[in-house]
C-alpha cells in the first residue's frame, strides 16, 4: 500500500486544524463565526460574480451566433437558387428573375 494517499489525508487534516486554530484565536478575521475565514468567503463571492458575468456573456454570444448561422443559411439557399439559374443559362433558357430597367432617352 502506498503512503501517498495517507500523506494527502494527513495534510488535509492538518490544514483544517490549523485554519480552525488561527480562526478561533482571532489571527484571521471570521466575523460571522462559521469557521470559514472572511477572506475565503470574499473570494468565493468574487468567483460567483465572475461566473455570472461569464455566463451572461456566453449566452449573448450564443444568441449572436445563432442569428449569424440563420443569415448564412438564408444566403446559402439564395446561392443554390442562383446556381440553378446559371445551369439554365448554360442550357440556353431565357433569363429568370428581375428584368433590367428600360433605358429612356431624354430630349435636350
């Protein structure tokens, strides 16, 4: 049996005991008395705020990507229609779609 897992367990236990000792002896501030130092609680709150910010940014970006994918899909459909027109032109069919505007001459 390896001594490494035992060493890790002992290290964790000693860490918890030392944190509790320092907290109870008022060397580290613990204003609410729950055994967790205030600095750790503040760090956890900061991480939660950052996670919330990242989460909202990811949601915003996902929404934009969906919009762009829809635009690209529509454009691809238009290209597919246009390629059918090109094939028709190669076969000699008349032009489909919008007709060019008639040119009018103005008298001077």
